[in-house]
């Protein structure tokens, strides 16, 4: 089974940097996803990490440490449109390679 | 390229009534998923198909939920009879393996309210 933990809510200021953490416990790790979900909309893919280190994609970066069971999503130069929920999801190594989602972190960007 | 298409977008039904949701995945994606998402929660997998075969339905409440994916393309998810606790967003998603992973792409969801 898998256990994924991320903060429920965060608030940050427009133009600032925010880091959203995700810790996980899994019997067999095979990759970690970050998704963005605006209220009333479907989740959209942001990043995928399977190896340790930082993956940068524009204003968004994602970091993974497999030994610590830890990832973070870093959002730079925050914009009001970044207000959304951010979902951490872990793929396991079992036959089905099941992807399990965390409960999400609701980020509010304020002026 | 068209994304994952779902219908209906919204449905309100009385408890004990049946309801069905339809999904058309992204063309060429042989993996199809049905997730359920409650307010303030992450999506929970109900069933996963590889082509026509349901490879993971361990979380599907089989007493009232059923799903099918005939011909390995479109899929339907049915609830009969619906209960108040079934009110949620039902998300269909699809993926295909590219390189190290297969990114999951979601449809806009079918919002179900059971009254």
C-alpha cells in the first residue's frame, strides 16, 4: 500500500516563491507525479520524477529524494492564476503499477 | 488533438436510481482509468483497463458499480442503484507509455449529485 502526505492549505503572495512538500511511504516506488487542479476542473499534468534530483520546467520545478520518500514542487514568480490544488501522486512497482493520489494542497495566491 | 471526452458533465438523480457515465479516451491510448473524487480529496482509482481487460478493479464497489470497455476504446461506468454517498466527481483518464512513464490525462469529469 501507499501513504501520501501533503499540507492541506498554503497561502503565498503574488510574485513570491512557494514550496509544496509531499512525503510518501510505499512498498515499491516507481515514480512521482505532480498535478495542478483548478476548482471545478480536471487535474492537469505538471511533472514526473523517477530519479533523484531537480527537474525544472519554466516557473515550476519538482524535486525528488527516493531515500527520504520526499518530493517538493517549487513555484516561482507566483501569479494569481496559480491559485489551485496541487496533487502529489505516487506510482508503485507492483504488477499493476498503480498510481495513488494524495489529498492535495490548496494554494491561495494573494496580491 | 482531442483530449479525454466525458459525458454527461452534470447529473442529478434521486437515490436508488441508476446512472451511467461515458468516456472516450485520447486516440491511441490503450490504458483507461475511472477515478472518483470527493470534495477536498484526491482522485481514487475505481478501475483500470489495459485495452479491453480490466487489470485493476480492486477498489470498485462491485455490488452497485459496473464498468465496461468494449472494443478497447470507449468506456461506460454505471451505478445501480445510486446512494447518497455516491455524490462525487467521476473522472475518466487515459494514458499510453512513452519512454519511462505513461502520463495520465484526465477528462473534465462527470459531476454526480444524488438527492
